[in-house]
């Protein structure tokens, strides 16, 4: 085995020989020191050097993702599916891709995002893991659901929302994803091409949407499908409040008023 440098030679070779023998893909600090007969500080230094060299990947503090074999002449670069699968298992969490990454996956937006956004129930904030950037959006357990598991090239599942859930999220999280009013056009286009998605959108909106999302999507669907019975599920979720919200948030709240959904049609 060819080491990346003298400082990674003998000890790193022993490390990789052990993890390959045991077929390990995850290692925690404290596990290797007694096996290799080194101190905890030497173990930390070994992990730091291997991680800095790109031979192993630091998932989180004290947890490292290992390659199936020593990366020959390069760095270990697992994809987002593998990283998220292993990380969420470590933190006993759930996740699903959202925002620009989901919009692109379903062909709603052709822009390829540089950061992978995901809802999850454990971690918050922007993090770089390996060469990939992630935006972890922590939500309550009940906000997770309506998912679609997609097999990656690494033979790992990556969890996307369903198309209907993705469309709903474009309205629900419009300020984070800058997705209105274009999200309305996505909904119109998808229903035109695939009418059955209207009923799916009603279900996910009733289950995962807040009041503003229910009103906005309810108003939009009323103009598109004109089937009052289908709308009962959303209509029944609306509160009796007389307050109005703008159809397009961020614009001047001037326009005609739709009392049924409590919407100011301002665009």
C-alpha cells in the first residue's frame, strides 16, 4: 500500500488493514487506540491526518466514514446519499431533501444548487462534509413525510419528498427557497400534465401545510380544478379568522379579495 506521506505510513497502513479486515465503514474516536496499541492523542492525530488528507471523511465530531479500500491516488468522495444515510443513522434521525435540490430533481427548476437542503429532526445549520455543502433545516417529527426513496449510484437510498410534497413545500417555505410566485406556475404545469397530482397535493397540504399554505394552495386549486367536493378537505382546515393574507407574499397587499380562502389576490 502506498502512503500519502511519511507521516501517514506505517500507522495508517495498520489502521486500513484493520478496518478492511473487519469490514468497517464507520469508526468512532476511542475504538482504534486499544487495537493499534496507541494513545488516545495519537489516535486523534491519526484521524485528523487521514481526514485532512482526504482518505477518510469526518461525518461529525468523533465519527468518521471509511472507504471500502484506500483511495488510490485520490480522495475518498462519497456522494450525498451515502453521507446522509450514515450521518442520520449515527444521530438516530430522519431526513428528506427539500428546496432547490428537490425542485431540480423533479425538473421544476433547471438550476443545479451548490448546497443540498434537507429537512431533518436532529441537526440545524450549514455544514460542509467532505467536498459537499449541506443546509440542515431542523423540523418537528410530524413535518417529515410524503417521501420517495431513490437508489443512488453508491447503492444507498437518498430520501426525496414526493412531487406533491415538493410543490407544497414551495408554497410553505417560500421565504427560505424564494419560490413564490414561480411555485404557483409549477403547480399549474404539473396539474395540466398530470391531473391526478391535484388530489395528492390536497392530501399533503392538509397534513403538512400551515394555515397560510392551505389558503394559498386552496385558492389556486379552486381556480384550476373547479371541483368543490375535492376542496372540502382543505376548506375544513381553514380557521374562522377574518384576517386576510396576500396571494403573493412580499408584494403590496392590494387587489381583489377572495373571502372563501381569505386571500388578497395581489398578482
